[in-house]
C-alpha cells in the first residue's frame, strides 16, 4: 500500500503544520501550558483520525482548506483524551509513544490543563470564520464533535471502562462492543462523517460512511487487543499486557486470538464493501481499512 | 435591590431547568458520570454568569429561548472549571458551597471526566440547531466561548496561578490584574458580550459591554479577596484565608483592605457609567455591578 503510506505521510505533515499554527508559541506567562500542549500534540502518532477527515472530505470534493480546521481539531481532541486517560487517577501510564506521558514530563496539574485547553482549542478551530465558509456547517461540525467526545461518546466510554476495571472487568462481548463504540468508536465515526457534513452530502452517503466508521472502529480495537496480546513493549512503544493484567475484558480474552483476528478481517471486508457507492474515489479509505488490521503498532 | 433579587432568582430557576434538560438522566452504563455532572452542577451558586447572558440578551431584545442555550453553557463551563480546579493536583479543595467537592464525593477519575464532559456539553448546547436560529451566531458564540475558556483565557489563567503559587506568589499588582483577566475575567466578559453577539449589535455597544465586563470582573475578584480576608468559613461555605496561607498574592495583601475596597467601588462606578448608552434598559446590569461589591458571600 505504497499510495496509502505516501498519503498518510503527506496528510500528517499538513496536520502537524496546521497544529503548529493553532497552538500558541511557548512564550509569555502561560509558557509552560503551551509547551505541554505542544509536547503532547507533537509526540508522534499515526494521525489516523485527521487523515480520515481529509480523505472523507476528498470523497465529496471539499477543498482541503475547508476541511483542515476539523482535521486539526480531531487530533487535538484525540490528544486531550490520551493526556487525561494517562493520568494517575485514570489509567496511570508513564509512557506513551516511547516518551514520558504529559504528567510525567510536566506534572499532573499541567496535564489536566493541557487536556482541557486542547479540547477547548478544537472547538475554537472548527468554529473560526477562517475555517469552513458556511457557518451552518461549522455549527453542525461543532455539534457532532461535541456529541462524539462527550458523556454520551468518548468521555462516557472512559467512565464505563474505569467502572468495569473497578468491578474486575466482568464485561461480556456485548458490553465491550458498547464500550468500544463510545470510547474509541465515537471519534472515528465523527472523523469519517465530517466530510459528508462539510459537503451536506445526501443521507445514503452519510449512512455508508457511518457503517464504514463503525466497522473500522471495531476492527481497530480488536487489532489493538491483538497487538497488546502479541507484541513487546519495544514494538509498541508503551506497556503491553496491561489490560489483561488489570483484569479488563478484551476481545482476545473473550474470543481467543484466532477468532478475534478472523472477526477483525471479516469486519474490514464489510467496511470495504459499504464504500462501493463511492467507486474508485474511495480507494484510500479501503486501504485504510486494510491497514487497520494489518498494522504492527 | 429587591428587583435584582427577584431577577436573579427567576433566572436561576430558568437556568436550572435548562441544565436539567441538557445533562443526561443518571441511568445506564454512564450513570456515575451523569450523577457527578448533576451533583456538581446543581450544588447551588449564584448563577451569575448565565444571569449576565440573559440580561445582556434582554438589552437587545433577543428572545429568551435564543439566549438560554448559551446561558446554560456558560454555567457548565464555570462548573467544569470549579470541578477541575478543586482536584488534589490543582487547588486541592475538599469543600465547595458547603458540600464535598466532586472528587471527594465520587473520586478523582470521575471528577476529571465530569469536568471534561461539562465543557464538551457546553459547546454541544450552543451549537445545536435548537438554539439560536442563526447558525452564524451559533458558530460565533462557540468561537468566543472557546477563546474565553481556553489556554489564552480561563485555563491559561489557572496555569499562571499555579505557577505563581509554586514560586511563592511573588506577583505584583499588574501581574495579578493580568491573572484575574484570564482566570475569572474572560468568562465574565463572554457572558456580558454574548447577547451582543446574538443580536449582531454594533461595535459601540459591544465595546461598552466589554468595558462593563472588565470592570465587574476585576471588582468581583477584589471583593472575593476581601471576603476571603474578612469572612468565616461558615459564612462562605468554603475554606477561608487559603490564598494568603498559600503565599498567593491577593489584592488585599498588595493594597490593604481599605484601599482594595475603595478601588472596587470606584471600578463599579465606572461599570455603571459605561452602560449609559443603554439607558433604563440596563438597570439590572447596574444593580448587578453594585451587588458584586456589596455581596457577603
């Protein structure tokens, strides 16, 4: 998938350059906060969510300049969620992408404010008049992102995850699918649907993208569980086997590695099939789906 | 100020009723999160910021239904900031409005997610198509609120405050005025200006409201310092003298209580004067200004 590699690299460079413009330069009285926002945002990562925003926008011919603020915003929200989830009171992780987590590098208070500020900046970026020219689209994007990120989306998923851990992880398959849908699926769904919102695409197309998003989100989580089960910390750049040790239910635990892998591939077949109305324009999105189950970290 | 008391009470009831509709009912898998969001939001308080939104909207004849989502949103953002600021890693407060703080009543992880979720819900409320009928106004409100709440507004102010505390609070008068402008002033300014944004008011009116907001914000902080200096924990419903003990610079410390009180009143005279273009329509806003320096908690 040479094309996908190139496209991911090119999109990541565009996103990083946009994020550099959005996050204030580390100077003045809030220097430490701006530094921590940059540290966490520029720590690497595949930039998959903003890539999905840009690829989804391309499907409908939305100009890149109109899509870029939303692409940057989704990466800010993703980064905020990692910074807060890593906190001692939450998942208590010291390492993220081979680097000290934000609260380890700075301190807990700075990490809390860094997450808060990145979340807030995401909405500022989307709502700014320099973004999508149609203010109704900007308002719709803010609304959809807020639903995806909030108590009935990602933040709610993290709450369910923490609760399950306290109860020694007695989640069954339906429950961890529901958990995944909120905790990681909601943001992926927004990423895939954003281009359709920007283009005011017709319902049939939005529905297809929603199904695609649900499929790749679920396959992504199953693959994460497989990697956590089968890789070394060296390969992943973070601690492995933590979920199993914490007694959290994972797809691998519930299904076994072979069945989990089989399901992930079947789900990705479905994701590819549902893109057929978009024809060859959706080649990159099909490659992404394939990449999600074949990645090594 | 019987009229103001009635108006505050009436607005608070309207706000509480709106917040009850916005925050999901405490049931389902995220029950604990919804409970904590309600606990923190309904713990009381003067509801001053949403009152300012509604009073500002009234100045321009903006229908209450168009202003209410923003009024509810500003209270969500204010509540989020209290929940996060109270955390052990931040100000480490056990008591807020005579009740255990969110992380004391629930736990730290729940408190972090509660703040995150309230902040996110605020943007959802403003951006929803059920709010202000003009989507350009909704986008502008989201943008202005994000700037007020983020790293160059409230969250940035909290960062500066924490940094100053670590350095043993060697802030001079200019520095604490700058700190106040960000930490508490930015949200008050948004609250006062929101009605003008909704009505697309002319620049002269927006400017007057911004000056009014800057004045009442500064006077509010000076009065807070005076109350912290002169009241008992019983009167305030929270610990007193904490700032002075923590070595934080306060207006009272830098100016003395008498001079601080004199300045607060002079600033409030200015706030009242700047409302003159609005004539008798601004009576309530003038009463609020007076109330801010005369309140006992």
